[in-house]
């Protein structure tokens, strides 16, 4: 039997008795580009928070590469190979773009208590490699020329692009994007589309929340629709696009 990539089964999360995610299940295969849509309050971001350990599910299971990850803290989920962006971006605005990207790298030997006091060759080598990788990622995002600029000096669209770039620094297999193109200019949207397509070619899997339907139908290979915490549709974009009930009831 082949290894499953991501299997979400019967996940529920409530706040003050209200089910934000209600018995949600789906499978995502390696290399897929999957969009998640629905009205505000449908439970989309809460689902991402459960997947990445920021909230605990009340039941069900989440298997990533056949390993249970539900209930694990965010840093352990990240170490398993899952990374994400946030709507509030979570950049350190007084640090440079390069420094922000470098902070997201995993496996830093400097996190060892011993190495804090006795700087080893491992740390020196890691820092050099990490810096080179960060420059490479900024080049991939078209931001290399701004590497030494403060993150707070970027436009909102550039900050979103930087947030996406930081997400890649831990070399994840599964990338979760929370509204990656919301509120940004068309030129920046095209750059993000270009990056997603290139990541797809490299075998990466992306699961993203987005309200921009033009972007969604251009990029997604599959679309999941949520409302009131429940999955109400899961199909190819062409099928979702032709479902007038969904479009009129949930996306307008």
C-alpha cells in the first residue's frame, strides 16, 4: 500500500460551544494544488490552525506521511515538514528581509544549549549555508535586491511575498497559504502564481485559502468548499465554477 500524504479525518473544533470546524475530512495527495474557499467565518483558518498545532481538535485524526500529528505543538508539526503563512504575516519588521528568511530555517545547531556557550564549526557552517539559502529564496521571489532592507519598509504586497518566502526556508513538503494574494496588486499576484507553479514542478504540495476566484481557478487543481465548519463540496475547479448554488450562496 502506498504512503498517504495528508489524511484529515473527522476533525472538530469548537469555541464556546460553537463548532468552527465540524467533522471535517479530506485527503490531499503529494504534489496537489488544493484551494479552500467559503464565506468569512466558515472555519477555514481554524482548520489551518488545527492542522499546524495552534489549536487541538476535539476528535478525529490528522495523518501526515502516515504519522499522527494531531495534538502536536506547532514547532513539531513544522519539523515534520509542514509550513504555513498567516493573514497577519508575522514578519519582524525591524529586521532585514535576509534575517527574516534565515530565522525560518530548521535544524539550527545553535538551538543546542551546549552550542550557545561554545560556538562550534557546525554553527558556523550552518549560518553560512543558511545565508546562501536565504539569498537563493529571495532571488526566487524576486526580492534579492532588497535583501538588506528592513521588512517594515516593504509594500504590503512585497511583505506578503516575503512571508511566502520565509515559509519556504524550512524546506517543507506541505505548504499552507492563508489568503496569499488578498489585497495585493496584479503584478505581485502573477509573481506568486509563478512561484506556486515552480514549487509544483519541484514536487511540493500546496493547500491554500483564498477569496480571489480568478487566482483560485487559475492555480487550483481541486477546490474544497467550507461553510459553518463543514465541507460542502470537494471537486475540480471547473465543476465548482459551474455550481451556481455554491457561487451564489457562498462566494458572492
